[in-house]
C-alpha cells in the first residue's frame, strides 16, 4: 500500500505502461508494400471495431487463440464475461505483449503483466466459515487461559423471579448474559408461587445447569413487600447452596438487572466477600420536575451504590442510595407510575465465596454469621457480616460500574399469552375502541376495575388477519 | 579423576541441552518458544567482541547535508541507513584504527532524495555511491586492498543496489558494478533475482517503534478478526487494468474475497490500524511493486500471524529466524484458495506460531529502536556480518590485481556527483 502510493507521483510511469496495441504493425514503412497497406487497413478496421464494442477486442482474439491457465466464470452475464476477459490476459506466450523478462534464467517469477486469478465461485463457503470460527474460538480460549483468570471458579447465580408479563423480557436478558459467561455456571432460580411451566420452559432454553425451586408464597403487589419476599427467596437459595455444598462464587442476578461481561471476570478476584458498584437506573419519569427544583446542588448524575474507598484504596464506607429527591413521588405498588426505588444497598452489588455458607466451620472467617443462626430476615447481605470492614471492594475499588439496577413492570392485571405463543382462539371477541389514540391509564388504585375492553371488528377475511388484530394486553397501553 | 571431570562436563552439557528444548515461561507468564533458524540459536548473540567496524569519515555532503535538506528521511521506511550510521558511531564494535577492522562502513545516504510526496528518487543514487567509493578508494588504501570485499553498504531502496523503483529497469541495470564484491545490507530479497547478491544481509524496513508502542492494547483483548489487510489492490494511477501491480496477486485477493466476512480487507486506512492488527489472527502481507513491505514488521510486533504472498521472497535475517515456522507462505497461484489454506492449518500449529511471535527477541529483532537495545535489528546486522568472518583468502587482492570495472554501467552513472 505504501509502496504503491509512492508510485503515483513518478512522471514517467504512465507512458511506460501503455503497452502497444497488439496489431500495431509498422507505421514507419507504411506505404511501401501491399502487406503494409493491408496491415494498415486491418489496423484501421480493428480500431473501428474496438470503438464500436468499447474495449480492445484484440485481447479477446488472443485469448481465444492462446488461452492457457485461467478460470472462466459460468455465472456471469456475457457483458461481465467480456469485461473480465479483458482483465484475464495471456501470460508470456504472446509475442506482442510488452517485453517479458524473467528475473534470472532459473527463476520461476516472471516480470510483466499477469492474469488475475479468480475461482469459479468467488463467494464465502459456509464450511470454511465454520472452520474459521472454530479456529478463532480456540485462539480466544488460549488467550483467556494465558491472560485471563487462571483456574476460574464456578459462578453460582441466584435469581428470584415470578410469573408476570415482563418476566420473559427480563429473564431472557439475564439468561443471555449468563450464556455468554466463559466460566462454569450454576443458575439457581427461585420462583415465587411455586414452580411453573412458564419459567421452566424459559430457562430450559439456556442450556445452563439450573436448579429451579419454588417458594410457596405469591409475590405481593407492593414494592416493599416484594423486596422482603425476594430477600427470603435469596436466603432460600443460599440454604440450597449450603445443603448441596456447591463450590464457587455466589452472585445475585435479579431478573431485571443488566450485567456487563467484565463483571463475571472481576468477581473471580473475590476472596471471601466482595462488593461492586451498581448503577441505579431509577425510573425517572418526573426528571424535569426534579431539575427545576431549588436544590440545584443535586447533581443529576446517575446514582451509584457501592463501596467507597479512601486514597489508599481501602474500604472507607459505602455509597448508598439517597431516596430523598424522590420523596413523595415513589411508586408504592408495582403498577404505579412513580419512580421505583431500590433499598439502601441492593443484594446484587455483593458477591460471596460459597464456602462462607457451608456448615463446617473449616476455613470460614470469624466475621461471617452462620445463615442457620439468623433470626428473622436480612435486608442486605451486609447483615451477614459482623465486621463490614472486611468486605473487599471490586472493580478497581468501586470506580467501575459493572452492573445496572432497574425495575420495570407491567400492571399486575396485564395478561400475556402463555409461553408467548399465540394459539388460535378465534372465538374470543373483544369490543373495539372508539378513539384511535391511547388514553392515559386510570389512576392506579386497587379498588377500581381499570380494564378497558378493546375489540376489533372481525372481518370475514382470513384467520391470520383477525388473529393479528386481537389485543392481548387489556391494560390499553399496547395497541396492536 | 579425568573420568569424573568428563562425567561432570557431560552432565552439565545434558542439563543445558534439556533446558534448551522445553519452552520457558517469561516473566509475564506467557509461554513462548526459543527461536532458532538455520544458523542456530543466534538471535540473542552479542556482536561486541566478535567483529570490529571502521566508519569512514565522509564529507557531510554525503550524509549530514542531505539529511538537513530533508528531515523527512528519518521517518520513512528507508530510514534504516541513517539510524545504522548513528548506531555505529557510538557502538562498542566501532574501532578508530582501520588496521584492526574486519568490516568497513561507508555512510552515504542514497535514499534521501525525496519528491514532494516523500518518495525517494533513485536517479542520482548510483552517481552518489560511485562518487563516495571514488573518495574512499583515493583517500584510504583499504578499498583497493580488497576492491570492497570487506566493505558493507546499506541500500534499503526498493530493489536494493539496482537503484530503480521499476522492476524491469532495475533488472536491466543490475547491481551497481562497483558494489560487486561488497556486502550489501538491503530490504529487498527475492531468490534468483539479479538485485539480490549472494551473501547479502536482508533487513526489515524501518518502522517507527515509538508509534507502534503507543498503540498497544491489552493482551487479553480477544482476537476476533480472522484475516486483516489494509492497502491497495489496484494501483489505479500506474496500472489501471491490473495485472502488473503485485503480479495480479492483490487484485486476486480482492476479487475472490471482497464479500467474505472472514476477510476484513479494504483500501481505507483507519486510525485504528494498529489496534485492529492486534485483534486479528492472520495479517496478509502480499507483495506490491516490490516483494517487501513494513506490514511484516507490524504483523510481528502485534502478534498477528503474517500470511506472505510473494513468490521466492527472502525475508529479513532468514538465517537467524525460521520464517517457515512463524508465518504462512502462500504461492501467488494459490491465492483463490486462500480461505481453504488458512482454515486447514491445524489449531496446534496456529497456537505454536503465536507463541513464537510472542517471543520478545523476535519482536526486538524487527525493530530499529533509538537508542539501540540488545537483540534489535542493528545487532542482528552485526551478528550477520560477524557470521561471515573470517574473510577467506580470496578477499585480499594482490597489489596489481584489479577485478572491478570502473567504467561499467550506463553512461549516465559515470557523471560526477
């Protein structure tokens, strides 16, 4: 590339490369002999034909006469064929081509114009592509084993979940993140309301090692109670880990959180109990109102929960979530339109070595409580720790945010097709709307019956059309 | 007692032998392998004490003034001639006593006559070289003693001492007749070619080490590009129809693989060129107007396996570095099957090549760092010169024996410079 860029300013080159027209017979001894005249006439004729055709067809002639080694392409149109033939020129047997010198008598490299070799089907071959991807995989595995974590430990992921409209959305996100983790993984899914086929079918698609347990209470409708129940469910999962003596690193992946892949590499560094920084994406619909407030010192950055370090990179304290800007505007019930707030310190920001949970005291440090000895429930994993200064801050001392917390749910009464497969209940008629625009959902209070019925006129057309027009979400926010 | 001594020696020898074979772990815990070429394990040899080089003091019109006129010469790919001079001036192998010197170096910068675009014009170079040789042969007796057989010259231009950028013209001219007996240190190398003399030392083109250092990315970044190449496929200015440039090989690469997702090839020069090379498994190094290019150096520094498409090319330091084990060689006629060739390489071989490329002495041997470091290209050149010692008897001519023809070559070359 660089070398050829050099060439462009050389003055003499263009003239050199104008190779002579093959039929250019002697123009100097022009009028002296009949053969010369004949040659001239032939030359003129060929020029005219070339002018007509638009390319030097003499090459075609020599191609047909002297063709040796190149590939023709059966799939190209004649115009293309003609164009490529122009490019495929003959090598060295033609005396009219410019002087072709070999570099030395016994060299196999020839200086001069060469043909451009194109194979018959110059397009990617799927078998080759697969082989290449396997090679890339092997190279990357080798890279990981050399520069990444040596002896990575199993990651044990605890996820509390329950069946609702947004479950598929959230759980699929977490599932795909977990499927990408290059280390061994065990996924413990605790489901409120008992084990259900919905969840089971969803997590079966992952191909991961999963432990799916049910929890006998149903998920309540308010956020506070939901958090409490989730804590109980997580404790249940920790008891399972203890019972099965699973060995690895326990992390809490809630089903609506977003995890980065670096998180799974970073948690391998934990010794006993670690904390990462979590970005809180509080659902701020009322963000404009907040900014107009008098408190302008409120920095509008995203709040982050996690460890705080002092100058010598030792744990000095905690960044917790400050709920005061949202006072009065927070959501209480799951289907509220207000901001959904997290607790002060969320479970998902903590990781622990599973050996801390095992029954036998063994190597377990003194500052961890035994989970069987807990009275009541714990609000955050810090309650498990007697001495909070022993917590290891991860992610370059909490400066890197490796996961994000978000809670988005549909209304509790919203319906969705089971397993998100639309079967064909043609017989259901739902009355259609009268106004073409969606109206605001009614104020959320548990007493009223806010469901608006939508219907579509069933046309006498095909099955498909009526199926498409049926509206499965009766809450009115999604219009099909 | 004699026997015990021999037993002891034998044990030491065996121990050394065993330790040499297995791959050793470097500080950063990346296993590499030792590199040994046909001349043996010579990459880390120290030339100090093995040879002595005398540097002629030429008037500054041959070197300093040229550089002053155009300081761009320090950054282009032919800058090795300037840096070699500077290195030798302060190196321990330099001797001020010419009587004890094994090799003589003439610092003449023949590739520093640049056009507006920065390309070297070779038209005056033969005359410059000739004038320099006339000077040293008249002021010092050492040239006439051997007619240059113990002198070496750096000629990093496209076709070495043939002093022309066009291959046909270069072949026509041949190597400058006055340099017939001298050792040429050049970047050009092609077997059975007029412009590569027997006994020449091939060096890599100059690539700025600082610039490459600043573009390094963390080694754990996974390599996700299969084949990478950036450069021209058709030289539209000089060879619009294709077929001349790169002997049609680059055009063949484009035509066959332009829509192949495994091949990240294009003519655009991105700002992340160096970073992308570090994310690729294979880097294409096809020939251009000349068979060599700085791409080879860049591929070695960034750990990307070079795929060399240039028939009969001679790569730098070919006796010290076993290029067959490090790079992939593809004949120009096999370019349409490049994807099959590359995917059919067994994965163990690919991993081994990457290990060899990761060897720091390999990377060091391709660079011309300022100031010089042990194992770099300067030292490899000196090692190469040291391996040619001792000079055999035919080098020294009898007092009235003359071999060189001072009037050979095109008439234009005989004009004084």
